């Protein structure tokens, strides 16, 4: 290895985190893109059944994320992330078995018999299949809860403080890419190969990623792909990290804080409240933008114009949020700011972006493109702000506690 020139293996790790986050969102969206057209007729579902399944997923995901961070801190980044994606990929594949399980329980031999069932048999099919999908969604949620705690911990291990927001914005853009790719691929897979294969194919991507991760990931100091120059760059904050670790060691028995110990720190509550008061901005527009374009302008999600509007929105979010994640690095390298001060300056700028939402509706009277662009801009601001927020964990806590704090938030 050339020791005179710094290697860039940290960006390979960042790319791995990006692909994991993309797969995470693809697995999550398979059901939402297949239930109405493919699954509902087979199992005699209604909107209440689907709502119960998705509601349970959200509850289990929230609970899983709370404890996943602690588990990742105990297992370490490599094992913790591998376990998380292995569990959620298994959960994705389990969905494909729900049809076979329902057929066996009801005592029918084909999908056609399920579809043609009436009366009490149809009720039994609906009830049992809903429970089966609830189980599959719970397995999926348990694994997916570990994605962000693991990714943030890996970022803290492989990037200096000034670059963590930029790295986080890159892998976090996998959420937007997943939202873009899913409607273009999942319905096609379901139509061509069946809804079961859609779950299996997307779920298999996670196992492929896990195989690469197990062989590629090691801590920077142990990786043969990281030379001395890159290691020195990654560990430029080592003295500050050591100070955090020493303080943490004095407050705990093993140097790793538990959930309740974390909650004793004001910094943890600052992160929790920041997530609580701001995440609604992103999720509101993520959930309601397609319905808004459909109800307000008549552009359904599967129409050419509807796809173009949503694609434009997420393209803006993806590109600008990555650029926004770079802003703290610019402040540190070009303006000579302290990494923490640079991050706070960037977050103040991004915090103003959601105010653009106030003019989205009035401008929408002229064209549907105005709301698409404006929502894209405020979404990009939120995602850039969120990337910097995640990075503040490493500013305030030792690396051994990063995943735990991320999960709590």
C-alpha cells in the first residue's frame, strides 16, 4: 500500500451505509406498493386490516430502535449491523410465506381458491393472513430499528467530527433513493413474478449486503485498507474522544452507558427533543405529497406527471441534502471554525428552510411544479439539518455510546 498518499477507504464504508439505508427503505415499502392491487384481493383485506398491520409495524419499530442502539453498542458496529440487516431481510422474506401459511391453515390448495372464497371462509382467510403479516412486519421492524444506530456509529468510527454530517447526509440520502426506486421496481416485480417474489428479491438484497459487510468492515485501526495517513485523518479528534471516554468511564462501571444513564444527561434530552419537534416535517411531506398532487391536481402516483413530480421532489432532496451535509466541513476547512460551532451555524441555516412551506400552496395556484420544488427544498433542508443533528451525538458523547443515544432519539 502506498503510504505517501492517503487512502479513502472511509468512503467505501459510507457507500455501504448508503446501500444499506436504500435497502432498508425498499424492504419497508414493498407492502405499501403491493397490498392494494395484489394482496388485498387474495386475502379479502380492507383498509382497516392494512392500517392495523402498518400501525403495529410503527409501534414495534419505535420500541426496537429504542433498544437496538444499546445492543449495537454492546455487540460492536460490525456484528450489530450484520444482525440488524439479517433480521430485517429475514422479516422481508417471511412476508412471502404468508400466502402458503394461510392456504395450509384454511385447507385450500391454490391462490384461486383463496380469491374465490366467500362468507365465513373469506373472514377466516382475512383474519389469519392479517396475523401472519403482522408477525412478518414485527420481524422486519425489529431488524430495521437497528439501521440508523448502526450507521451513525460506523460514521463516528470512520470519520472525523468535521466530516460526519457530510457522510451522514450521503448515507441518509439512501432513504430518498429508496423512495424513488421503489415505485419504479416493486410493482413491476410483483406484476411479473408475483407479490411473493417481490418480497423475496428485495429481501435477498439485504443478505447480499450482509455478506459484503462481514468481510469488508473492520475498525479503522484494524483495517488493512486504511493506511497511516488516513488513520491519522480519521483520528484527528482522538484527544477529545479520549476525554469523553475517560469522563464516561468515571460515570459508569464498564465505560458504556445504559439507556437510563444516558437519560440523566441534558445532551441526550436535547437530541431527543430535537428529533421529536422536527421529524414530523419530513414524515408529513413524505406521506402526504403523493396524495396532495393526486387530490389537488389530479396526478395519480402511477401517472407520468405524478411520477415526474415525485421524482423531482426527491431528486432535489437528495442532491441538496448531501450538499448541506458538506457545509460544516466547509466552515471548518475554509473559515477555520470549531467543528461544533460550524455544525451549529449550518443547522441554523437549514432550520429556516421549512418556512418555505408557507408559500407552497399559494404558488401551487400557478403550477403543480412550484409545490414540488418548494417541498423538495424544505425536505432537503430538513434532511441536511437531521444529518448534522445525528452528528452532534459524536460531539457530545463517546463512540461507545453513540448507537445508544441514536436509538433513544
